[in-house]
């Protein structure tokens, strides 16, 4: 079956700090991504959405339970899937790299399928989903910046 990889890069006309703040705020995800709803199930070690926090995202009938795995302020946001999809060892890293006047959002993940064929299916499906998330994040920050007081 082998390790599956997803690699998405999107450029945003925004600072890494602005993007990182949205990634850290689970309640913002349904606003800028295809995710339907958010719930904070367990607080992190030092703050509500800090390391170890358990966040629950719902999209239609799909429920994804994720744990915040790594935080590097304004540089990296990482999470791991606890359960919810028929895959295992899922980890996503969202790296934010300054690019002159903007930021490159590099959203990449790896995982294994739990059964033959599942990994390939989810590599395709999650690749599309993550691309929509990254594009939504990039365009939301620009929209918010151009419409102050919204």
C-alpha cells in the first residue's frame, strides 16, 4: 500500500502572521474552507487551541477528529488525525514561507490507507479538499484586509 503524500502550494498576498492566526483559530475554518462546523473537544496544554488540543471538524456526514501536533509561531501549524477517516498515521503540516510581499502556503500531508485502494482514493479526495482549504485561506485573508470593519 505504501505511504501516501499530498503536496499543495498556494501563494497569499498576506503575512505569515495573518495566515497563522486563522489556522490556529478552529472556529474560523468553516468561514474560509469547505468545512461545515468546528468544535473544540479538548483544550491544549497551555491554551485552548495549543499543543495537544483536540479539534472536531464536520463536513456533511464526515467527522474528522484532529490533534494539534506542532506549533511554530507564524511558520508552521501541524495536526494529526485521531480518527474519522479510514486512513492511519495522517499528519499535515502547513508551512508559511515569506515570499517578498506575500506568503507561500505549503500544505502537505502523509498517511497510510487502512485497506488496499483506500490510500489512493483518499490521496485524490484529500488533495482536492486541501487545495480548496489552502485557496480559501489565501483568498479570505485578502478579502478581510480589503474590507476593514467587516
